[in-house]
C-alpha cells in the first residue's frame, strides 16, 4: 500500500506526483517543469508506478496535438504545499465508483471548482508558510534550551534529567521515561532535586 512517506522521501518525486495529480503531462513537460533529466523523471515515474498510483495513456494525433504518451495520477491525488525545507504533503483518499457522475452543466461546475482550488491552494500555502515560521521558532527555542542546559554547572546525570524535564511534551512523559528508560525508582524526587540544583546553578 502506498504512503505519502514513500512519495515524499524524494522532493523531486513529490513534485512530480503533485503535478500529475493536477492533470496528465508528457515526459518532456515533467522534465522541463522540475528541471531534472528525462532519465531521472523516468526513475521517479517507475517508483510511482510501483506504488500503484501512476496511470498512462496514449494521446493520438489530432487537429492540434501530436501523438504523445501521457502520465497522470487519477486514483489518489497527491498535494504538495511544501515551503523551503519543510515538506507539507498529503495523499488523498481513493476515488469511489460513481463520484464522477455527469452533471447538467459540466463547464460551469469545472469553472467553479477550478476557482475553489485556486483559492484553497493559496490558503494552504499561507498556512504552510505560517507553520514553517512556527517550526523555525520552535527549533530555535529547542536549541536555546540545549545551550542553556549545557551551560549549567551540572553533572551529566543532572543534565540528562534536565533535558527530559524541558524536552518532553508533558511532565508525566518525563517521569515515565526516567522510570522506563533510565531505571529511576523515584522520578519525582529526581526531578525536584535537579530543579533545585538548576535554580542555584550559574551559566
């Protein structure tokens, strides 16, 4: 079963999957849009095919277009709203039978849906940017915590307990970790002692 992690472990593959979720594209389109070689695109297409989400079809020559092979993702759409080093992506649910039933005015519905998609993509990108800033702030705060703990005049044991106190999401998680992973028989007592030593320790 495919997972978004398998797709997103390569940024290029994630980009290709996202592009193919919007509309069918040719091999040369994918290479030009992503800026990677045709051979590299083929490698990522092979992986998407192995994951069971890639489809292909031939485009016969017509009045305006020449014969081409098209690649697309129809069953489960991949959305990529990554920003910088932060990857934000999702794999949509599988389409069900009957969901593509006809409508009385397909053009009007397509136009309306396209406008909705443009608006929602814009909002999703804004949220991604906000998330990126929040993650960067949290990462900087985590680094500051590490620097402060390392700067305190504490023993290695006390520093490790301090990391658990200020590094775990909840106090009960720190207590559980001390008991389970460090063999501490009295986590509450250990935490109290280290907190007192920290309050008196200079940087």
